[in-house]
């Protein structure tokens, strides 16, 4: 009897939980690659997101007396899984909004789910232009940079008359959108070849040979521009003696372990989304200090992204007084500016893309660091980049 009574009480408590959850807490689903090919990126986002929530709420993890509860889910880098996890987060976990995912392919699968449930999906860090472009809907915001921001900032570093550029990218949304945006951004240099390889490529010899053949006999400056994410090291193509043909490598920023391979290319130019030593502002100082304290290492590329997403969420919730009504959040976030480790970002009203600075760098080989250090050449402010609006609003 006693036991059955306990079971009944538990059942009533379970039924009451969602209603209680909504009154005293704000549930945020974070869907990311805990495992899978982009696991290293996902882990950083998760670390940064929790650090950012802690910082933005002054250590209370609450807004307006409502506790912030983060529900974590692993999409493994699989689009179908990401889609069903997001639906479950909105329907079963009563998440007021969701953040993620890591992969562009997963993000594209998730966009219609946000529209179906009429709940916000704050995309961080998936990059493909189409997320805030032709696949966008009004429930989608993005703190992460998009392919156009990557491409236009990298074009600043490379787009000079007499330069011949061949591209090397992964054959999926991130790579193809990245190259397309780069081609659109390049006005003076000439794109002479595009090389797409499978996401899981480890042997780059055949692709590299095609790139060399296209470039080797051309006059002037010759560059292979690489856009790559996750496993596999495309910088191995340097082993094929590119110097003999006068071919340089260029790329955007990446996580510190991947930038170890940059060390062999001192002077290499590109543009990056974030490097902990570049932005000078109180939010970045707080992130760097907290990360060194907890991990004895500097925060990385995607740690800053997670932190930024948290700053956006808390800024919006503070403005609504903790109200999670979706329409109220949308009207609050459209055009909203918020502080981040990269300085102030603003959600553009038309497509909800966060407009932000990028950093033109030159690599320095510093014996004190295991990676090639991107030294700032120029902060490319949002106002200097004409980021196209690609949605059909």
C-alpha cells in the first residue's frame, strides 16, 4: 500500500512538472555534437555557453528570479537525429528556446522544426549561408558567423590584382557555401579551380595534384584557399613541395589544435572569427580569465561562440523580464545589440544574422605557443563588410 501510494504521488508530481517548470525556470535546449566528426567544436561551444550564462547572470544562473536550466542533447553530427532531438526538446522537455548545432548539415535539417513548433533556434556555430539565407525562417537567429562573413573577410586578405586562387573545401553545405560566398566576394583576383573532397578525407594527394596542375604554370601570386572543418589535415598538401611552384596556402582561423599546422606557414594571411589574444574588451578578458582558471588553457574559437550565444540569450531574456513568449523574444531580438568576447554584435532585422567584426591576421611562429599565432593586421568591422541578405523575407 505504502509503495503504491508513493508511485501515485510520483505520477502526480510528474504530471505537474511541466507547468511548474514553466513558472519557475527557463529551459534552454543545447543541441550539439558531443560525439561525431565535429566533437572538438561541440565541446568548446558547450563550455563557452555555460561560462557565458554564468557571466551574463552574474553567477546566479537566473533571470528575473527564473532559473536557467540547460538541457543538453548530442546530435552526433547526424541531420535526422538533430531534427528529432529538437522536436523532443520543444515538445517533451518544454524548452523555451534552443541553441545549436555544430554542423551546418544538422542545422539545415533543424530549421523547419523551429518553424513547426514556433520556437526560437539560436544557431551557434553552424556556418552555411543558407541557414540565414534561402532556408531561413523567422524563428532562426544566428550568433555564429556565416559563410559570407568568413569569405568577405578572407577576400580582404587575398583579393588583389594578379592573384590566382584555387579553393579546397569539403563536399557538403559548409564547404560549398563557403566557396560560393568567397567567389562572390573576390573582385580583383581570379578563381581558377575549385576542389571538393569528401568530409572524411585523410589522403589529400590526388586533390592536391589537381590543384598544383591548375596553378603551377600561372604567372603572379598563386594561392590555395582552404575551407575545412573537423578531422583530416588538408595542410598536408604542403608536403608536396608547393614552394617549388611558388604556391602559397591561405585559410581562415580554426581551433588551436588545428592551428598547430599553421606554424609551418609563417607569414600566411587570412581572416579569423576569433583568437583569444586579439579582441580587447571586458567580456573577452572575463572569458579568458575564467577559462585559464578552470582549464589552465586559453579559450578557443568555439568557446567564444558558445559564450556569445549565452550573452545573446540572457540579454534578450533580461529585456523581456524573463518572459519567454516567442513573439516577444523575436521582436526583442530583431535589431538587438549585445556584448560578446568580440565586442558588440547586432542581430540584423532582415535575416537575424549577428553582424560582427572579423580579424585579418598574419601567422607568426612563436616558440612559446604550440600553434601558429594569428597576429592582427586589421580588425574588419561589421560596417566594412557588405554581407548580402540572402533570405526571401
